[in-house]
C-alpha cells in the first residue's frame, strides 16, 4: 500500500469511523463493529430517503410563497440536513466501492472504515440495497402527495394568509374604498392547465395565483349561488364548475333564458355522454314534459306553475275555485297526453272548467292557452327523462323568450318541475349519477316548488347552481304571488357555497360581507395641536389604539371587484378567486326543421273562427293568430284575441 493510500485509510479510521462509533454507542445499540455499522448506515439512509422528496418540495414552497419565519427556518434547516446526509451517504458508498475495486479488497466484514463506507452494499449486497432504496423513494413520493400537498402546504397557506391579514398595513387599518379600488386586476389564463380531478373542482386562482379547488363530494352535496351584476362573470363560473362536474360523472340540466354568447358552445363542446337540446323558443313539437306523469304527480306541478296555492290574501277564494277546476280537469287527463290533447278533451267534454259564464277564458283557461300555444312541448318524446337522469349526459333547455313570452315562461316552469319530480321520485337503486341543475336568471323561472326542492333533492343526488344578480333580486320576483323575503332567506340558507361577483346592491354586499367572518383591526389616534386659525402647528405620537371588529372582506372589497373576479364563501376561509372563460370555438344553435311545424287544437280553432269573421283579402294567417297568444293572458275573450289578430293582419 503506497503512502497516499495509507494516509487515506488512516484518515478514515481516525475520524469518520470514530464519529459514527460514538453516535452508535451513545444510542445504546451495543458494541460497534462493521456489521452493526452497515445496519446503522442503512437505517439512516432509508430515513433520509423517505424525507428527501418532502424536504425538497417544502423548500421549494418556501421560496415561492410567504411562510412564517419560524416555519421557514425549520423547513430550510431540515432540507439542508437531509440533503447533506443523503448525498454524504451516497458519496461515501461510491468512494468505498471505488476504493475496494481499485485495490481489489472487496471482502465482507473487512475491519476497516473502507468497508463501513460501502454501507449496505458491503454489508448486505447490491440487489437488496437497491430494492430497499427504491422502496424508500416510492414512500417519499407518497408522503409528499398525501401529507405535504394535502395537509402541510394548505396549513402553511392558512398561516401565511392570516399573517398577511394581521401584519399588512392596509389590512391592519380599517377598510378604505380608495385603497380597495384598483387593488385587484383581472387575470387571463388557461383553465385546463389547472383542472385536476384528484384535487377536486377547480374554481379559479387565488391572490397568489395558486389554484383553488372545491372537493367533489362537497360540491355534489351543496347548492351553489353565483351572484353578480350583468357581465360580471356568473356564466363563466357556471361553465367552469359544470363542465368539470360533467367530466367527473354528473348529469347536467342547463336552463338558458338569456342569450349567453358562448354558453351553448361550451356545454356542447365539453359534453360527456349524450347531449340533448330542447328549444322551447321554436315552433316545432319536440317532446312532452308530462308524458311520464300520472294525474297525482301532475297536479302539484301545475298547482305550483299556475300559482294556485293560498297566499293569505283575498284572492285565495278564487284560487280555491281554480284548484277545484284543475282537479276536475285531471279527470280528463290520460298519461301520455300533450297539453294540446288535454285542452281539446276538456273543450269537448267540460268547457265550463276553463271558461267564465260570459264565455271568456278564466284564469285556468288562460294557463292552458299558453301551454297549448307553446308548440315545442306538444311532441311525442323521443327520449325518457328518467333514463336521461340516470346516465351521464347533458340536457340543454333553450328558453330565451321566457322573459317576454308568457307561454315560453310557463312551459319552462313546467319542464323544470317535471325534472324535479323525476329526481325526487328516484329510488336509491336509481341514483347512479348525480344531477346538477343550472338555473340562470332565477327570478324569472322561480316557483315555490323550486324553492322547496332546495331542501329535498340533495338526498336524491340533485343539486342546483343558481345564477342571479343579488339577494335583493330575489325579493322582486317575476311571480308576485311568492313571498320574496321568505324565498331570499330560504335560498341564502340552502346555498352553502357562494361565488360573489361585483354588485351595486348595498344590502347584498352587507349580507355577503358578514358571511366572510370578522377580524380584529386597530385604529390609532394621535394628538394634534392647532392655533386659533385651526392650522396644525404640532403633532405628537402620543395617543391610543382602539381595536375594532371588521368583516374579513368588507363591502368595499365587494364593490371594487373587477370583472371575472369573485369572492368564494363557504369553502374554508373566504378567499378572492380569479375566474377565466372556458376556451371554445363558437357554435350556433341548430335550426329547427320547419317542415315539422303543425297547428295545435287551439290554433286551428282560432284560425277556423277567424276565417268566418274576416274577409279573405284581409284575413290574418295562422302565424298571426299565434302572435296574438300573449293577449289572452290579459283576461280577453276568444273574440277579443281574434280582433287583435285582425288588427295585426291589417297592419
């Protein structure tokens, strides 16, 4: 052995071996020898390998994110220790192998530091050492995924957020709209980069541009309210939520009562399973929403759609008469009939149920008139609602005339409540797919039965995504027979998750602000001396601090939200989220086949009567008679409707 080799061996024997021997014996593990050294070194290597990936991940996290100083020092100190031990042991092992191969002294249990430096390879062999090292590395990845990503990082995020709220000068002071306005900017990004089914439903980025997820089970078991003024981003949030839910197994029912530019395109493009479009605005018979209902199930649907329940008003007397007439009308209903068929049977057998003594249509008759004139729901269904709801798919209901057309509005309510009836009557065995129902412009299609369903369909796998402008919007409902205040309280209580965009409704902002919770802030006063002209001549630091409670997100924060930025309430600590449109190519609605347009019983009746009363050269065509359908809602007689049609034809 040459001089350099002798020096290297003596250095190892004199230092490293003694150091490890000291630690080994201090643990009470017995006499130190090469075999024990191999076990000891191998155990340290396994522990270090288990810690290497979590340590690197947390170290990287502290570099990119704000972390309390104590945690930052602890994480970084742990990282340097683990990395030093890991690479130290690997380097020692490689040096030992190189040394023995160079001097041809590879022997099990050689009494030198060189053999000990080979660690587990010298003591146990290469295959076993590599296998245990690989298993430790896999365990390290599992620990990172389960504990670091799932528990430690969210905990550190909460600590950091609390620290920022506590220590920033802006948040320590009381809210000032001048500080809030312009503080937040809209973000543009690709949503699909953050979609991760393993983490839940992606709802947006937070203030630190980190993705925010809502657990899938939480979203399926909760109703969601999306609030905000027109153009603030309600449709975008709905698209982000529902397209992901559909991909993860939910059936979707989307009611589109306004002309959202990309709403149809998004759901058509990303639909999973069957996609069905019902165009209630078209004059073409497409399906029959009551085809699967018997009289017992149909009565509560029509009672709610026609607003026939008692309201504690003088008009309850007349509502009672109309309810009685509706029950009598059901005697002429046979399962499978369309409204037009049913109306015809009533007119032939008991017209007094829908007419006054003067021959005008009564209130019940006017409702039947509206439903009969809505041609889209007079078809024979080519699909089964029950079957659709028990399979992954999307039902898109286009009802963009619901705001202006009484028959489309009433038909929309009937379709919605037929769907709710089907969900509520599902058996446990049929609950294969959860169903998410999106209701946009809620105030125009809300009924008492819909508000009651908020508490009943969750146990049947159903949930709502409700879009409306503000809480105050719910007190000004299109159906004036509803108690807006009670509806508002019911929706507020039953929507556990709220995504709140900008609104100018001060009462709405006050309610939502309280829902974010409160924090303690300080207001400090100082002593200022003035002269006789009230000009400040001196200011001292003496004064006092007063602690006050203020909302975590104040009304100013809600007022200053830019487009596509919302505040998420109901999933942990309230947080600001930045939403973005789902990227898609624009698609147009398919045009209905007008060759399938047919006249209903009422239209034929009006047209026949009109031909007798109007000269051929000035007679109104059947489509004009259809245009006069809305007039019947004003308690006009059939003759009045025809007169209006003649006037329209003359013009």
